[in-house]
C-alpha cells in the first residue's frame, strides 16, 4: 500500500530528526569496532562515503516529491491553510 502525501511528509520528518542521528551513531560505532580507522585513509573515506549515501536508496520512495505541493489537495483551496 502506497503512503499518502501527508504520511510521507510525517515519516520523512521522523526519519530526518530521529532516524538519521541514530543511524549516524550506529554506523560510526560499528565502523570503529570493526577497525576502519586502521585501514588506509582512502579506503576509510570510501567506507564512510558509502555509509553516508547508502541510507538514501531504501528510503527514496518516502522522500520523493516531499518538496512539491500536495498532489491530492484541492486546487481552489489556499495552499497555506
């Protein structure tokens, strides 16, 4: 079942305000425990870039079109209400 525009807006806000800080803490903690800092700096950079971009792909459908106007809204109604 596809999420409505309002539900996607709410979930995107929850993901950015709560999920992202938790993901960052978990990703850095796991990377440190695995010993990423012992690897060459170029490899370390690639790992951190992959971790920084990798979260986007599974969550792309939630963020798609969030900055646009509500497609389900009544066009005659004032969008600021």
